[in-house]
C-alpha cells in the first residue's frame, strides 16, 4: 500500500527538519504543535508495523490496546501518582485529553512497536525473554526521552526528585512494567506474526533515529549521561543484529 510508504517518507522529512529546529531551539512558539504531529506520525508508523505483521484486525486491535492502556496508565500517573511517581503535564505538549497529551498514546505505540521489532531480529530463546528485553529497550529509550522532555522541553514536570536528572526511579520501573505487560500480551498472538522484513527494518531505523535525535538534544544541553547511555546500548544492538546475520 503506497500510502504507508508515503507516511514513512513524510516522517523522514519531518524528522530532518525537526532535528535542526528542535535541537537548536529554532522552533517558533506558533509551531509548537508540530512536536505532537511528529510523535503522532511516529506512532502511526508503529500501527503500520503491527498492521503489516499481524493483519488488519489484530494489528489495529494491538495498537488500540497499547494506546488505551498507556493513556489510562499515564492518566493515573499524572493525576494520582500511581506507578510512575508524582508528575504533571504542561501546556507545551498539547492537545490534551483529561490532562494527558494525545501524543503520549502514540509515543507508546512507537516504543512498543520498535522494541518488538528489534527483539524479533536478535536471536532470543523464547517469548518471555523477548518480552523482558523489549521492555528494557523501552526503558533505555526513556533514559534519554525523559531528561530532554523534563529538563529541556518542559513537556512535563516531576514533583519528586531522583538521582537521575531529578527523575524518580519509580518512573523507569513503571516504564518497564507497563512495557512488559504489553509485550507479554502481544506475545500471546505470536503464532499470528508474519514478519514484514521491510517494516521490521524500518522500526529498527525508527528506534535508532529517535534515540539519536533526543541524544543530540541532550548533548547540546549538557545532559551527557542521558546522551551517552542510550547511544551505547543502540550501538551494541546494531552490532548484535549484524552478528546474528538477521539484520542487513
């Protein structure tokens, strides 16, 4: 389907401009909405990945499950300090629904889709190990996403401190548990998975691009640890995939 490829190319173009505009803080106030469009587009790519891998019905169902589950979890987290810790979203990440940015659900779809694709490239013994590793990859992404979104972009504010850029450990534990539950559920449909190599590779590229972009912003703003750790993990992943001769 050509429209799926067009969305992918649209994302790449949007990404190219976004790295410069957001990285060097050149994005004008009236264009702040573009950040949400960027995240939503990345999430749509995740939907396409599930659509291509599991078919229309299951692909859309999985994507909807991820969106609704994470939206509820984020709502409970931002309003009742459940799971992640005490935080709230700001006006810089709109539009919102019940105080939670719509883009957050799409961000989670992107994270789950990319981590799902990666663990199905690397040789792992069973779906339980794949679910755990995929959930750890989600946390790795948040190691750079959260500091940049909190310290630089101010999309949300943490109301309790932590050793890692004033972000509580419960946030990363919450990310791991949320991703783990979702990956375990998706694993139940593993026998229906018909791997689309092209979109599998695109998810690897998407994960890599997102980490590199946020790492670049982190580096420019002297968040060195947030920039270095995810990039090192990403490099190890890429080397591992090439070693296993599954990823070209």
